[in-house]
C-alpha cells in the first residue's frame, strides 16, 4: 500500500528522489504527511509555521542535544540568500557562492531592476550534499539527502518573505504562489542542468489560479507544463512520453500550436500526464506542494551530476568541484494571454558582434518554448525584407512600450557588467520581468569584434579585451567558407544560427554520429531539435541542422559555443529516424550516410560536398592580434615541414619554425622506396647508395623552406620515429624496393621481419638511429648545411638554422651525435667554395627533451646543447606510461570518474609532466645561462599550458600553423596573468591571475 511521503522525510540523492519507480527493486519506507492546508490565510502568516503543520520543512541532518549540560554547538554556515528589487542578502555577490545565475539576480536586485523575488541556495550546499553522497557511492540503493540543520528555518523564513513581497501564499487554495526552481553553476552551462517551472500546482491550487486570473486555459496550461517537467526532472520519466500525448492532443483537436488547445483538451492532458506518472512509478502524482519543493530542490542539485552536465564539463574543462546553486523564484507568466510573452535578447549580435540589440520572443508562452524550439519565435527588433517591408510581428511593433524598456535594460546591463549580455525575460500582462543575465555565448567573430569595439568605446582596457576572447575559439575564424563562385544546389533554408561551412554525411542521432565519426567521416547532425542530451553528438559533428528552433534555441547557443556551423528552423525538413530518411523539401530526401553541405552564414542546405575557401580575417581580428603581439613576451613558432605549411604559418603570424619533422618528408612516392632501401640495407655500401638518392631531395626540401623563411629561425629535427613506420607491408612495395636495391623479395622480407620490434616507440629511434647508423644523420646534416649555404649565397642574408637531436636520454648520446654534426658542418663551411658565405650561416645544435631521464639530467645535457625543445607529446607518454594512440579507450572513463580533469595530450599535465619541464628548464639554465627553451608539443597552443610556459620562463612555444593565432593570444593572456600576479604580490594582495 502506498504511504504518502512525510514532509520531513530524507530526500534520496539518486533519482527518483522520493517516489520510487515501479521497476525499482526496493522502495523506501515513507512517513505519512500532515493534512492539506486550510483555505484562508494571509501572506505573512502562512509560511513561518507551514500551513497547518507542526513538522519542519525539511528533516534536519541531526537532532539537537537534549543534555542539560552546556555544550558548544557549531554554527551551521549560511546556505540561503534572498533577493528582491532594491535588496539582496548578498551585499557582495559572487558566482563562486551563488552561481552565475544567482549572482546576476542578486546584482540586478541591487540595481532595482524588475527581477521576480526569490532566494538562492548556494554552491557550498551542493558541495556538501555531493560529498555526503560520494561517501556512499558504492551502495546500490539511493543515498538519502539529509539537509543541514539550519536550512529548514532559512527556507521557511525566505518563503514567508517571498509571500509578503508578492502578496500570494505558497500552497494556498485561494491565493497560490507558484515557484520556479532553476540550477545555476558558477560557470555558464546553458541547458545542461534542470529547471522546474510552475511548482506549487496541484488539483486544488490550479482551480484557485484559474479563479484568481479568470483564465482557466492559462491555469491548466501551466499545470500540464509543471506535470511534465516534474515527471522528467524529479521522477526521471522520459520527455517523449508527455510530448507524444501533447502531439496527439493537438492532432485530435486540429491545433497548430500548444497555445491553440482548448480548456477541455488541457484538462484531458493533465489527467493523461497524471496517469503516465502513476503507471510508470506506481505512485500518484504528489499533491503536497511542500514535498514538491523539497524533491525538486534535491533533483536540481543532483542534475549537476547528470551525464550531459558531465559531458559539457569535460568538453569545457569545468571542475566538478565547483557545484551548482539552486535559484527559487516567484513565477511570472508569459503564457497568461496575448499581452504576455517570453524571450531572450542579446545586447549585441552573438553571431557577428554588431553593436545592435538582437533577440527573439514568443507571445503567450513560457521560457522553455523559446529555448526548446517548440515554436519559431518572433524578432524583438523590426526586420525588413529587401523591399523594406516588415512582417509587423516584432516586439518593436507589437509591444512598443515593452520594447523601449528592453532597450534601456540592455544598455544598463552592458554598461554595468562591461560585457555582451544574454538576457532572459518574461512579460506578464504588459509588465517586463528580467529572469537572468549572463555573459553571452558568442562566435569567435562576435567575441573579437565586441572586444575591440568595447575597448574603442572606453568600456574596457586593451588587456581586458585580450582576456575577453578565448584563444581556442579563434579557430572558428580560420575555418573554410563556401566559395561564392561554386554553384549551389540549395534544397532547404533555415536560420543562420552559427557561421562556417561544413560538409559531411547525414546522421540522425548521436549514436549514428559517433558511428560515422569512428570511421573517420565528417558528420552533419540533423535533428528535429536538439536537447542537452545531444551535446556529445554535437561535439563530434562538423555541423548541426534542426527543423525547429530559432537563433537562441539550444542548438544555436551550443553550436556557437563549440564553433560548429549550425542552421536552425528549417521548417521544410522532416525526419524519419526509424527509416533513416530526411525529407528536406517536398521533392528531395536524403538517407543517413548521404553527403550534404551546410552554410551557417546563410542558412542554406545543399546536396553533396562543395569546395570551400580559406576564411578572411576581419579588421578587428588584425587589431586584436596586434595588441596580442605587443603584449606577449614569448615567441610563437610553427610546426611545419613543407613550403605551403611555412607560408601559411607566416601569414598567421608565426615568427619562425620551431619544429620541422624530417620524417614527414620521406613518405612521398618518389622517395619512400629509397628510404626503405636505406632501412633494409645489408651493409653500409647499399645504405650509402640509398642515402645518396635521398640527399638531393632533402637538400631541396630545406632550401625551399629556408627561402620562404627569409632569415627567420628554422629548427630541423633529425630523423626521429621508429624505422618500422617506413617498412613495406604489401607485396608490390617489397618488389619496388627489391628492384631498386638489386636483391630478392624474400631477402627483404626476412630483413623486415628481423627489424620489427615488440615496443618500437621505445626501441631503435631518434638519436639511437644516429648512433647505430651515423651515415643517416650525416646525410641529413649535409642536406641542412648545404641548403643553408645555397640560400645564403642566393640572398646574401643570414640564414638561421637549428639542428635538433631527438630522443636523447643522456649527455653521452648527444655528445656523440653532436660531434658528427659539427664535423659535417665544419667540412662544408670551411671548404674553399663556401668560405665567402660561411659567415652568413648560423647554425646551432640542441636537443628535444622528451624522456624523463633527459629532464632529470638536463643540467648535464645542457653542456652539449644550445637549446632545449620540450617534446611534450612523447614526454607525456613516457611520464604517464600512456600511449596517445591507445589512451582513447579509457581516457573518457578517466575524465568522467575525475581521475583527470582534461586530456593530458591536449593540455599539459602540469603537476607531473610540467614538473619535469620546469626542473629541466631550471637545471639547464644553471649550466648554460643563454640556453633557449621552447615547448613544441600539441599542447603548444593550449592556454593553460602557455600560461605555465610563461611562468617558468620558456622563450617560445611552437604549434601547428592554424593554431598560431591561438598561441599568440594565449601568450598575451599569459603575460597579463603574470603581470597581475606581480602586481598583487607588490600590493600584498592575493593573486587574481586567473582567467
């Protein structure tokens, strides 16, 4: 028999929070609740003693002592902060304590903006609840949440004050107060956690709301919304169950939108939704509004740990330890009639950065309708077509008084926060309410443009403008766009939600997207609309297309943040996921796996794969990069080994080549045979013959690169990878080598088998090759020095080349190899034919620190090295004992379980690998004060890695050509961080050097 939960029952942290699903193997023992509250009460008296109740609001974690002896009772920390227009309990609100949403609401309340009153449960409460749950994480049953002792009275007091403020009473059968319960993390995570609206409705309060507002349709529309949200968030029931019933009801009553449903249909939906809850859980829908509130607070706190939030944190490197706050607010209703509305506006265009108000709204709707894309919204600002005509549906035209208030609020918020604002609002019967403001997610183009323009407007400094742009987002500006000359077969058009062009195979689900991506295919994810559950699929896709939604829908906001091309609101598109077919218009359909191209700048969808052209840099980007170059201390170099790569790197601001990998030059068809002949040679004579074939090729390679660089430094790494990577595998490959070497295929196969290693990454590679087969490094040194001589003679300018010896673990290895390099170089430069240009060739010899022993003995190695280049790819592998080629099989599990907070091959493991880098830099410079230090792994453009490199005094970072602008900005931000730390140390304050 079902026993109704007592109001003071403990709340299980694992969902379902109180009401167990029928499929659960066990259900908790629940106490009976008190009777329903009386129907006559005043706002000020009803909450301090919960309506007709003598039990506390929430069960204390422990009972107070009954001992007569005096004891010291520890004071519980404060977890709750109330706010209302003109007042906030938090006098100096911070996102760390109140979450981003709560901090903004508290600040706007202090500014006397029209904010619905409410209270915030702090992030520290989330941390406490999560901590208590973690200690019981091995249990197979839900872990009860026991709220802190002081929380009961804090919430009761806050509810009483809230009732006084709005003149309505929570749980009243005549004058009900309804609440919204929203998550709000310190770092913006749009849509990743849960929200419940219209909380406080039950079979009695819905009738009171209908009578109070004289609008039964509004009341029952709010009730059906609350039922579906409560069922999903608190009871973990799937949204699809309720969406199907809603869709069926609209079909039954021939209604185009939710707002068209008659009262009879809404009442039927309410009963249908309650039936879903009963049939799925075995328990009736909870009528006790106080239990609703308790359960919802617990569920929203718990949503910090849901899979989509975990995925988003992993993608964006957000620590789990931050926790979320929970905001409880008095409801205001955008669905209360034609003079009510809900929407989102941006103080500047989030796609382009243009300094113009931008946004969308829906009349007679609630907030989730805009974000979820259930209806295509209307613009806030008047929009005209090419003839200068308007649809007359903008807020500027249909609600001009509210529009003026929106403009004023937008300007006020941007001036106060000094950043582009993303603002959620509701209009209830012509009155504007601001529900939230936050720094807007925006494209890289918008971020750059707004930062530069705000500096010009005097809102922010150049340093602040540089800090305002996420370095990795600059990659969006470097993405290809569609060539305007290419003929477009446009089959569908939607809203241009996020710029950039992308081609790929159609995927209709996250699972399909992952399947195609694992095969190495680019993916275009097509959905009716996206939800937070789709974040993982969106992340691995090159572009996103949705049938519904606007420019501020979930798909649009998330795609812009990720830098993905996105088109929303393609109304002609219908998707049959079961059949794997997308109908783009009446006459065109494509199947999963077919290729399409999308243009996020125009909203066009095209069949097939179209040619693209490189992105064009805007003037604001050039300005920001100039500021970055003026501000940074470190040199930014590029990893490049072809003239094309070098030219691209220079065009993007590289100051030299920090890593030229010679092995990448060996895979061309015209030289791979000679390379294989060199490796499989039986004696030095045959090997020398192969090397003589390679020498002119390598000499030409280096000549072309040095000519492009025009005296800028070029660091060339001698052959590094295991030789097995070059070995032939197919019969025709063996036959080609056999013909070139003049030996049989069988002999070559035997030598190839003998050359294979069990662990080649730690076998015969790097300097070991140069020691075992010194003629290989001699040939490469000849090619380098001869190329330098050729370019010096031709240009009559200094040529700067650095020769890097890889995979050194001891000073003795480097000494042996360096002796060979110096002998070859001396012979060439001292020859009579080169004497007149020898002074123009500046070459040095250094090494790559990529083994722990090399880092530990760096002081000794520096005796033979003019520079260290930290090869953090291999140093990470050898320090962590983790193969970057195989770690993908478990890294995601490590990220989710908190073993690591980011991929160590993307962002440097500062506590481990970083310690070795810092030690090597310190010890190396003890031996050689002028030792040049550079970091050149894949992490060379990662902001945190660059900040660390700046901190320990490295001279340069080197990265892929397209990442050069990223590294330039990251280096500028690193310099700013260090300056802030120095300033704080001088002033005696705590460091604020974080970004």
